[in-house]
């Protein structure tokens, strides 16, 4: 599971660029408040980690009676892994603050990290946030490509409140990736302000996906203000402007990032699209040439080739392209789904069934999971239907082409 979002125009949002020093305050020329209506959402940094009365009652009344209390950190860790306590359902549909995640008993990874940190601070534990040095995970929503990174939280020393003495514990890291994914994971420490900026960036992206550009602008403006060093927020700001039709403002925001990160492929791609819309084909072409050298096979490259092959009736090529995307992005249920469709066109229902089962397994929200489950049920009920004589030998091992 991954947690903070980024965007490609057409679109690309990206969130895990290498750290680069920006000015300590964002330049005023990047913001055009008069262009947007006030956001409907309440946007306050203080809400992100806020603990309400229900959460305090859980911590101080319920929890001591329901877990083995050796220390606050261990009690919290046990609660996070115990059904019916804090082991929440994973839900990638929105990013919740601490109180919202607790109330809904569900959240994406960033929501779970925020809720864990809020509880830890209420218990008097020190917290430390880390961003993982891993490749972004990409998904798609309409014509937006969404990239996301990953963070976790460590629980440190505990001040027990007896005089000035503090009881120091070994640091415990809470991570919502599977154990095999966490092992050997390289990370860098980030500030709480960065986590708040990530949260607000996510909320901006979610508003953008809904088409609510006023809320998107409100969230991303505050994200940039919370941590001017978080480069992805500037990229999201550029995408918001582009979607709003403010192309010169989009160009300004994206070029600002590119000055600091000239090889940021997400920003290069978005800026190329903006230049094309501005009627600057030579500038757009130059940016795309740079992009092709840096990233010849961008997110969804083989998928798009596969879709083109499907539309032309070349199902073997489609299968090969979808299989390449599955090889490099096994986490993406859409790739498994379309590989299943290609197998169905090639009269290979057994392999199609396996790919649909993987699409269900990899889905991170209920609507997609329900869709793939229904497709799988239909396929299984019809799996004994007659296959064409052109169907290939299904006993051969399934391998993605090189």
C-alpha cells in the first residue's frame, strides 16, 4: 500500500521526487486566489492530528482493559494488529485525518500513519516520520495518472510522568506494508510539516479527481504553505491551474519546480502538455525529447500499446503488452484485468480466470473490487464454454515476454 498522491496531466501527478532545497517560503506569484471561489472544505493544519473525546476514551479507558499493557508503544502496536481495536480496513478512496480514520474505522496508508501518530502523541510518545526511497506506484482515474509514495512512523521514547525521569524504549516502526516489502526498505526522515503537506496534497488530488477545482486549489495552496520544500505540491498546483484553464499560471508553477529539479519526469510531462495547449509546439517537443531520454517507457506505456492492439483486433500483441505492464507493476489491478480480457479473446479462460482473481486481490477500493469480482464470477460460471480450435496449449507455463 502506498500513501501520498501525485499527478500527470492527461495527466501526471507525482509525489516522491528527490529532496531539493526550495526557498523557505513559496513565492507569492505562484498563487492566484481571486481566480477560485473559497473552498467548501474546512482546511486547517491543526485538524490533521487532532484527537477528539472518542479517541481519548478509547486510549485511556478501553485500551488498557483489552491489550497486554507493557508500555504505551507496545499497547498501541498490539491494538493496530488486533481485529476490533485499531486494525482498520484499508480504503484508498480518500485520505482521512486522524479523527476521521478512527470514526470510519478505515483509511489509506497515510490516514493510518496519521492516526497512529496522533494516538502516540496523546500517549506521550515521541514520533518520527520516514519516507521510503522506492519507486512510485501508478494508477489511473479517468485521464489522470496518479503516482504515490510511501511513509511510515516510528514510536520513540516515553515520558512516564514520574518526576523528570523518562523511560526510553527501543524505537518501534509502524508500517502498513507487508513484512516482505518492509524488509531492507531504505527511508529518509521527514518532518511533521511534510506529512501535513502530503495529507493536503492528497486531498487536493482527490478534489481534482472529483472535478472540484475550488477545493483542490484551497487544499494545494495550504499544502505548499505548510512545507515549501515538498516539490510535489507545486506540481499538483500546476495541474489544478491547467484543469482550471489558467495555462500561464500552470506554466509558471511547473517551470518553478523544473528550475530546482530539471530531471523531474512528472513535471516535464505536464509542462509539455501545457506548452502544447499554449500553442508552443517547439517548446513542447523539446520537453518531450528530454522526457524520452530520461524515461523511454513511462507509466502505462505498454498498457497504451496493449489497448491500441486490442482495438485493432491484434489480441496476441495486446496480451504481450499487458503482460509487460504486469511484470513491472504487478500491484495494478487494471493491468491484470486487461490481460484477462486479452486471454479471453485468445480463448484461454483459465489464464483469464487467474488474472481476474489477481485483479480482485490487488484492488484497493470497494467499487473496483466489486467490478472485478462480478467479472470473475461470470467467467467462472461460463468457464466450460466451448473454446475455439485456435486456442493455444494452456498447459504451457505463463511467462511475460522480455
